[in-house]
């Protein structure tokens, strides 16, 4: 089975449309969205509707939880909080109800999915460094052989085994027996690894092979929507820089 996995769309319709076209060409058997369909960008309803059409499974990201009334976001920094308010006020009832019903985690055989750390999925903790991955050792045997996560907007993978965490730097790699892997799939709509192209991952369960994919999209059009909506201009500017 070839699984297409994407995350952190953040209301960027232009990026999501480009990713969908790339996934169509790859002929994946199923698609999984790891959450944060909304937030930051200006096309919340359009992205919700497209993800609902594309993905067999969508998880609840923290921004999704915020606008769906499933978490308190009063402590978020002002620009992000105002973007969530803006999104919440414009979501259709249908899309809000869909977000309210999304799960925190999912599993397909030996493949796990979570928005943030699978240790406490509802806490939305980050895993973007070796010491954060090491926090999974107490529950290592309970984890799937590979768990795909989003949240950090970074492309990072870690192999855990024999009491050590190994950083996996390859853009394509094979899951080795005896290890548990955690793979952060990057971001469709707001990459933060200094590459402004939209990012997603495919996993071939027969070959046990992970591959990162990058796709160019119309950044100017997406940023203009943010500027025209009077959302924080930093959300539009950062799209060009990939940070």
C-alpha cells in the first residue's frame, strides 16, 4: 500500500491544490491528513472542503481544535489568536461540525498517525529534536513501527532503538527492523525549513520506504489573500521565505 501523508495546510488553498495534483500523479492508495487544515491563511472553508474530498482520514490539529471549540487558545500570541478568531467567524456550520468530530490519532497496521507527539496527542507537544524524540522511550513498545506527525512544519525523522535516538537525514529511507521511527512530514501551507515549496510524504508499506516530496505553488496568490483579509502580514511574508 502506498500512503500519501500531508499536514499543516493552514488555509493555503494554492499549496493544497498543488499537493493534490502531485498526489494524483503518484497514485496513492489512500491519503491521510495529520491536521491543522485551518489557521494563518485566508482560505479556511475551501481547504476544509478539499481535504474532506481528498483524505480518507483527517486528524485534529491544534488550530482545528481551537476554532472547533475543543481547546482554549487564549494564551496564543496575538496574531495567531486573531487569525483563529477570523477563521472561527467564517467557517461554515458544516465545516465546523466536521472539525469538531476529528480524531487525535489513527493507525493502519504498523503505521501510526498523530498531529504532534503520540505520547499525549491531545497536548500537542512538538518533536523536532532528538531529546524530544527520546521522551517516547517509556512507551516505545506501544508505538507503531513508524509514526507520522506534523505540527512542527519541519522535515525531520528519528529512529529509536537500543536506548538511542538517531537522526535520519535522508529524503528517502527504509524503515529498519528493530527500531521505532517518528517522521515529521513538514507542512503543505506554511513550511518552516527554509524551503518555501509545499511538502508532503509518501510511505510504501511493502517496501517500508519513506519519501519526502516538495511542490512549487503560487505563493504570491496565497500571500495576497492574507494581505487582503487584513490578517497579520507576517503570515504572508513568511511563505516566500519558508520560515
